[in-house]
């Protein structure tokens, strides 16, 4: 799997580099005003602020003060962006254990819930963007006003009952496999056990108050991403309607979740380029250059906020509470140095 990811990433980067006009990319960089850059950085910080608030909601009854959870989110987001094979996701779990004394089960539950919510928001907004884009192109909305609320409710129900659906599918699969393999291999037993854990994590979203708050906060993360990329696109001369912006942005976000890549490199740039080519009149050379520009800015912003988050986490004592002494003992072991990939791997907001 890792070898495939490396091959795919290298192949995509080589292809995109062959299409990249470096002079055009430099012109774009020179054309970004300091005000636009500051606005985009603030929007990136806002995106991670909403992520931290969502984590806090999903952690529910656990004491997770923002003074620690916000810098943890900044640092976690940085590691997710720079470490390969999603190893950065582990930093969130380890940091919550060492700094907030939150156990593995609840850490995984909140992280998984956040990722599912983020994915559902992207799916929902992408569909709405495509509907509105097609509506404008053809001049007739047709059934779209009906389809949008139906899709919205369908996404909500699918996420709300995701735990029960996963549990049902796992149970059926376990029985079918057990009929053919009475002595089930240890690997399959481990997989089924992990799927049971996933279902438990999803069950945390079945509290109406918690679910509603986390879902609404997810619009904050998505909205901040729209603002960030809209500022950057306007800075390089691309002016598109908001719903087209949503569609193009979602393609870039879907690309970042592509499993066969290393830290999203290659696929993110390609996703942005493809979206711009399909839904705007951007030239191929500009589309590729903008893809590199946007992804490069996100890595730079993640590095800035991640460094600040790392320093803030190191400077603050662990959260007081039951078992805090155990957390304190893990403090120096659980927080990897920003440039240490091995430590980060043991430690995507």
C-alpha cells in the first residue's frame, strides 16, 4: 500500500511538473498582496478554530479547555499535512492522552466523528454546488429545489445512524464469513473488532444536541475554507460565483482524502487543476500553477500555526484532573518534535 502511494504521488508530481509554467507561478506569487495573504492566513486559523470547537463538542463530557485543545488542533493539523500515510492523525490521540488525560476510546471517537462530519459536509456542499452550477448552465432549476433538502436530510440521517448501519453490516459479514471459515483467522477477527470500535465511535453522534452542534460547527470549518480559497483565487485573477467556488474547492478536498498518495501531494494540486478546468475558463497552465499555489499556501499556513501550536502545548501544564499524574509522566514522550517524522508517526483536526 505504501509503495503504491509513493509511486502514485511521484507519477502525479512528475506529470504536473511537466505541465507547470514556473514563470506564471512566480507571477502569481508576486501578485498576491500582503492584505490578501493576511486575510487568507486568518481564514486558515479560523478553519482550525472551528475544528477545535468541534472536537470539544464531540468530546462531550470530558474536560477539554480551548487553551490546550486549540494548540493541539493546530499542531495535529500540521502533522497531518506533512507526515506521510496519515501518521499525523495519531498525534491527536496521543496529545489528548498526555495533555488532557482523555483515553484512547474517546479520542478515537471524537477524531472519527470529526472526519465523518467533514466528509459529509463536503459531499453535501459538492452536490449543492454541482446542482446550482448545472442549473445556471442550463437556465432551469427543475427538480433541484426539491433534491437539495432531500439530499440534506438523507446525509443527516446517514450520519446520525452510521453506527447502527456499520454494526449491522459488520454483523452480517461476520456471520457469512463464519459460515465459510469456522476457525476465523486472527487477522479477520482483528478487522471485525476494529469495525465494532468504529461503530461505537459513530454512536457518539446519536445524541441530538451533540450531533446538531457538531454538524453546524462543521459548516464553520467549510465556510472558512471557502473564504480562504476565494481570497487566494481572487488574488490571482480568478473570479467565479460562490457556488462554482464550492464545487472546485470540494474537488480539492476530495483529492486530499485520496488514499493512494503521500500527504496529498500531487492529488491535491491535480484536484484543484481539474476543478478549475471543468468549471471555469482557466487555462491549463494557470490551472496547474494555481493548484501548486493553493496547496503550497496551505502547507505554509499549517507550518506557521503548527509551530505556534507546538510551542503553546509545550509551554502549558497538562490539564488537571483524575489521573493527571499519569498524563504528566507521558508529557515529554508523547509530543514529537515538529521535524521528527518517527516521533510524529507515533504521536489528520
